[in-house]
C-alpha cells in the first residue's frame, strides 16, 4: 500500500503510513469514546437522580428498563412517529428518485436543487419556519405536526439516497419484460422493485434513524408531546436515570443487528444473481 | 401511481410529474412556504417599523451570531484535520477492513445525538477522568475545568458532525483511479508531492461537501452549547429557540432565524466560488 520507490522513499513511506494509521485509529477512538461511556453507564448505580458520575456496577437498570412510564411513553411515541414518517417519506422519496432517474424532463434541475436545500439549511431554521407556518394557520401542535416535520426532512434524504443507488440501472429490462408479455403489475413486482429494493431499504433505515434521533426540529413543532430525544433533554433538569442509557444501548444493538441482517440479505441476493442471472 | 412506474408510461410526458407530485408538494408546502411565512413573520411586528426585528437582531444579538460562526468554523477545521487522515486510511490503506471501518464511522448515528452529548458531559465533568489526567499532566491548573469552556463546546460540535466530514471525503478519495496515483508516484517519485499534486486536488469535492455538512448544522446547533457550555458559550440557536418558544417575540425570533439562513446561504455560495465547485448535489 505504501509508496514504492527507492530505499529512502520506502522507509519514509512506511513511516508516513504508520503515522496515518495511528492518526486514523485515534480519530476512531474519539468517535467511540462516548458510545463506550453510554453503554458503560447503563450498568451504573448512580448516587442521586443523575447518572453522570460512576458509582458502582449494577444490573438494576437492565432488570427494570421500563421503570419510568414517561420515558417508555416517549420511546413509544418516537417509534410511532418514526414508523409513519419513514413509510410516507420512503414512498414519496422513492417516487421522486424514480422520476429523476428514468425520465428526462423540464425542471429536473430545479427538483434536484429543491431536494438539496433542506439539507443545507440549519435545523433551527427548518424548525422555526415550520412553526411560523403552523402559528399562521393556528394549527394544533402535536403528533400530526411532528409527523409532518419528520416527513419533510426525510423525503430529501430518501430521494437522494435512492437516486444515488439506482443511477445507471438498465431500465430496458422493464421493456423487455413488457415485450415478453408481462402485465404492468408483474413488471413492477418482478423487475422494478427487486432492482431498486436495496436502495429503498437503505433509505428507509436512514429515514427511521433520522426521525428517531431528531431533536431540534421536533422541539419547535411538538406542542406538549414528548418524544424520546425531548425526554432526554428535559431529563437534565429533573432526573437522568440509567434507563436512558439502557434504551440508547438497546437502540444501538438492534440497529447493528438490523444492519447485519441487511448486509447478509444483500450478499445472498448478489450470490443468487450470480448463480442465476435474470429476474 | 402504480401504473406510471411501469415501462409503458414512458410515452406519457406527464408521468415524471405525477410520480414526483406528492413528495415535491410536501416539500413546497412544508419547506418553501414556511420560509416565506418566516420572512413575513419577521416583518409583521405590531406597533413597530417592519425592520424592527432585524435592527434588534444586529444590535442585541450580533455577538451570538458571530460566536456561532466562530465556533462552527473552528469545529469544521478541526473536523477536517481529524477526518481527512481517517478517510484517507479508509480509502487507501484499510484493505479488506474497508467496510468494517465504514461501519465503525457510521456507528455513532445509531445512538441518539442527545445521549451522546450527555456522555461528553459525563466525560468532561469536573473530577472526571479527562480533567483528572490533564491536571496530573499540568496541562490544566488544579482547579481547572473543561465543562463550560469554549473548548468543550467546540469539541462537542466537532464530535457530533465529524462523520459528515469523513464520509464525503472518503467517497471522493475512493473514486480516484488507482492508476492515476501510481502514475503520479512514478513521475513525481515523492509520495508527499503525489498527494499534494494529485490526490488532494481530486478530493476537493469531498472536502467541500464535508465542510458544508459540518459547518451548516454546527452553526445552527444549540445542544452542544447548552449541555457543554455556560451562558458565556451561548449560540444563536438557543436565542432563536428561546424567543420562539419561551418569550414568544415572533418578529424578533423570525428575523434571527432569517438572518442566520441568509448569512449561511451567502457563505455557501462564496465558498463554492472559491473552491470552483458549482455542484452541490
């Protein structure tokens, strides 16, 4: 991997490579440190209400993860919001991506710009401008406004992710299937969807994670509803139980499992495609 | 909708518009229109001239805006200095561990942003392991602290947006044709020069995207400043949030938000000119 060349260059190249690897490793460590702390502190028995100082090892929080009803309710609300917004955003975003990849039409440049703009606008502006709309409309702030906001910022991510994954596909496969007598419905289920499925799954996972994690935009549009991140934010004043860490660790582990399963599924699809080409 | 997705609809000139309609409509109604209402709110104060919110933004809150940009610029620079080497190692030196490293970099996304920031609070606490070590090394005075300092807030911002810096740089490095780097090494013979003359210029689109994806969210963020800083580190996001949700001074809050957005847009365009990259997407 390091530079070939004369002896002195080789030695310098190796030295340089070593420095690079160590720097990269330290940066990874920096990325990891807080995650390690989150998992570790889920096993803490804190003194008092705030789980910020290490006291002693305990499994209490893991034995009773649902001890605090408001925390459980907040988690439930977050999962509900994430499910609905992911479903809608994935559908809408995939449709935009398909339109952009498969058709040449006037205004596609403007659509591309419209998709990027929400990503280059600070969340505090997205949240506050949406709030000013809801205030103008005298809308009731709550579950519906949270879902509306989450769909808004997820659609762009989904459309851009799916578009990146399906660019350059061979769409003549669809026409071939039609020529061979497949009905439009059969073309979609047997050709189109299997082709774009991995991109859609990746986008949906991203959308779900973004929704579950969103704090700033939600804060502006939640009314009196409390999602998981809002609960955590409020917890800094009242009490910060280790159950928050237990839930965070659970989310981490289940996302990793889900990611593992998806990777295995895609590898299997790839193997199948290699063994038997065609739909 | 189902029918339009099939190949046969290709001949229908309306098909792409129908396919996009729901998503685009959603973005127009809940992203574009709100920006317009935000501006309208900012100039609709009662019993005051239309520019009152803007005047107060610059007289009373200019320092918060400046601080926000200073902190996020600093965080972006640190993230670039930390993220580039890791992206380089991932792209050129990781061999079969490439996907594993990629997984490690996106791992922080799977734990809630807020809980991660609280973890930093735990680590930086007075009497915590990091402060203890620094005091022991005489890098901090015995009564020194990290929490509630500029360093804590900048460190938190850097940490939270670092993956957004690493991933675009990694993607642009990954795209570079290996034959090009080999040829450069053959011709220039020094790896340092090959990096400066070939690899780094080719990775600029990634640096550009990564810097924006770090700088923009960092400048609007208020969680790091709130959790890791004191009122002396307060950023503009806190002020906007506070004016909108607690004080209910909507014209001022909207003006603050609008000014933040405008300055960022100008900065993005200027940055794009400097780097010569016109493509954002």
